[in-house]
């Protein structure tokens, strides 16, 4: 099994308009005065079934019993039914409240609570008890902390190494903007995969990801590779926000310049009427074209489908990453 983390994704088609309205008004008070963006009907290729599996309910109960925050729920991932029905449990460290207010994200925004100092031990204990092959850990942005939560990430990695030494570890981190020395703390804890999402093309940052800086995020991924080339690096973007194809191709080139190994591309889905509107639904053929272009640019691994999310099939993809690196080195 694998603990998988999904972030920044939309509610599925089974949710009611009342729930969507509540999401916008209560989870995101900073968006309350924004004009409504009607939610478009999803095309057939992106609809998902409501979860009904008994294993889904067991996974839900397991998360509650361990007191874990599940970002699949917090970020309303459309893949939750599939993943939880396969016992791919999910978690998010450092609380459920983010200090950023990105216009695409469904995670609660506001002032977070103090860090739970016992959380790294509890995460590691859960990983060991479940016998996980691969674990993915993400977090909210914690701009309120002097190090952005870097030491908490490092403690969680070290705790998992001690409790489950055979488990491979993937992290999906915030950008540690204006947190000097924080990134190095996380790198030196030596995760197997370091993921940080660019989310969108640079031209859309002012409206979609206003608290972040595109070139800072790109530089972060580059610094990971420079400090420890053995760590796989990974990044992802959403499409359907109004980006142009040529801009997506430029992002690919930028990521390859930073020697990023793995690229994910998925369809943006609108969490509520107060979030950024979907500009269009990108077709499966266009996703296939993006995937072909990315592979041609030299990424070791590419996932480009409407329902691709940052950590979708993470355990399987990590095995594919190792195989792809081994094949590349053998061919060199």
C-alpha cells in the first residue's frame, strides 16, 4: 500500500450546489466578496463516480482513528473514491489551514494552529503499522513559521526512516518563500522524491497563485538537484485556466533546465463559485499531445491526463522512475 497525498483539486460531480456555496463562504472568507463564477458542467471524460466501496469506508475510518488530516478531503480530490477503495490512504501535515489564498485551491485559508510536535511520530507509526512501500507527505503553506515548517518536514522524514526503513518517501512541499536555509533542512533529510508544483504558467501567477513567485519555485527545484542529485525531483501544473499551449511548452523547458525528472499535468477543476473559473476543459487528445511533447523534452516520467494529480499512483510511478533512471544510466 502507499500513503498518497493530493492537493489543490476540486469537488466531484456528486456534490450539491449548497455544499459548493458553503465551501466558498466558510472555508475561504477572503473570497467571500468576489463575484461568483458559475461552475461548468464537466464533460464525460472527467466525471467520476461517488465512492461506495466498503474498503473506502474502512480507509476513512482508519484515517479518523489515527487523527490524520486527509488532504484528499480538504482539497476535494476527484480521485478519492478510486484511491481510498484501494487503501491508498492520504494525509497532510502541519494542520488543515493554509496561510496562502490561491484562487484555485480548496484547502481552508486563515491563521493555522501551533504545530503538533507529536505528529511526526504518529505519521511514522501509521506508516509502519500499514506496512507501506511508498509514502507521500504534503503540507499547507505555513508562512507564519520562521522556517516555513522545514524542520517539521525533516522530523517527519527521519521518524519514518526510523520506524519503516524500507519505505520510500516522497514529499510535496510549499515554496519556503523568504525562509533562508529552510530548503536545505528538508533536502538534507534525504527524501527519495522532492515534489514542488509550479501549478500554472508564469503569466497567470498574479491571479491564480498571487502569494508565490514562479522563478522562486523553479529555482527551488534547481537547488534540490544541485545539493543532492540522487533525489528525484517532480513538479506539476494544471491546465484549463486560460494558459496557451506555447506557455505550457515553455514551462516544460524551464523544468528541464532545472533537471526535473517527473512532470504531472492535470485538468483544473473549480472547487466553488468563489474560486477561479475553468476557462475550458482540455481534451484527452490534447493531454496526450502534452505528454508526448514532455517525453520528447527528456523527462524520465510524465503523467498527463484530465484526472492526473500530484501524487496519483505515486507508488507505481516511483518504481517507474527508478527503472527509467537505471535505463538511462545503462544507455549512457
